[in-house]
C-alpha cells in the first residue's frame, strides 16, 4: 500500500473564518474528502471578537445544534460529496451521561461514524496509574454500551497531557475492547510534544486500533533560561514542513504496516487564515506522501 492512497480530511476547528458551505467548497477544491465536525460552545468572552481556532467561529456549531440540525448539515455534506467522517466534541469520560448522549446522538444523526471521547485528566502529582486506568476502562465499557446501538465508534486521541499521550498508553486502554467499538486517533503532531517514539514502533503497538490520523506540526522553541541557568522550551504550532517530526518517515511506517486510514489535517499555525493553512497543508502533505512512497520503494529506512 502506498502512502499516497490515504484519503485526506480536515478538522473543522481550523477553519474559524468560514461558514459550513465555504468550508465544504474549499475542501472540494483541494480534494479533501473526510470532514470532522467539531461541536463546541464558543466562550462568552470570545463572542464578537476576531475569528480564531479556539475562540469565535463563523460556523457556530454547538453539540445541541448538531443534534437539532443534523439532517440539514448532512444534506449539505452529501451535496458537496464530502463524508461526515466523525465528530470531535470536547468530551471526556467524566462527562455526564446526558451530555455524552447528545454527542453520540448528534454524530449518529449526521451520519458520522465515530466520536472522540478522551480519558479524564490525571492528577498533577504522582498517582496510582493502575487504578486510574482501570476506572477509565470501566467507564469506556459503559460508553460502548451507549454508543454501539447508535452505530458509533469511540475514538481516543493520543494527545499531550492525556492518559493516552503515547501509543503504549493508549493501548493500555483500547486493548480491552474490540477495535470496532474503540479506536485511536493517531495524532502525529502530538508525538513531537509528548510521547515521542520511533514511527515503526508506534504503528506496531497500536496496529488495528488506529482509526485515523491527525496530521499537523509543531516545533520546540526556547523561552529563555531560568534563574538557575536552565533553558526552558515550549511547543509552537507551525507548517508541516517546519515541524520537529519528519512526516515522510511516519507516513512510510503507516504504509509499511498496511494501515489505510484517513489523514485528518490540523494546522494551527498562528497568524495565518484557516483557508490558507489548509491549502498549504494539503500541498505539503501530498509532497510528504510522495516522499514516503519513494523511500519505501527504494528500501530507505530513516
């Protein structure tokens, strides 16, 4: 399988300046076929302010609005020839059943087959990891029983500062479930922030549990030295070609493992409009896919 065969998608939250029709028109023009809806509540302090990824949005899609207007939204997606691939609310296992039911039913109504539900935050001090994971597994078992009758799969994101930050940590949860019920969002950008690992090991750990990938980039930048002379660093979002991860190597690993899943673009580079970020990301991602295929054919191992 070639990396260039993987379909492209987008996380809607990276297009804050566009309404739904504008987002879908842009996706069609770029060959982006898989659309992840991001139901969210705009913070009161952000309303009326300039559009931003996690602030004000032109397409104000709350979880309840998705449920109420799912038929209309689904029709818009169908007319554009774009798949409602999944939804990514800010859902966590600790959320009340009532709210999670809105998230699950909204996804089912719009025809999206998966909902991101992440583990609850862990304590900010050393804790009983085994007990914490056991509680998460038990909670996911309850949520599977809610989701399965709706035809919905739960997906856990390998996100920084999460109980599933790395492939192995995510596997400790998902391995107790059928991959048809619980999968993993293989978030490449977060592996340069936390959970860094060799690509071929990462795909080997999660294998059949990888449901789709989030593809973006960040780089570590200096924030100066503290009073004791130790340098501090933080992550800064950037274009795919400028990130700390070598994207072709990761795509090659997916290809070698015969993992054919959508690549959902997440580019949060500061001070660049969403439409431009998506346009640039599609171009750079296609270059990375072609490079991965050449490397695989040449037998090169990075």
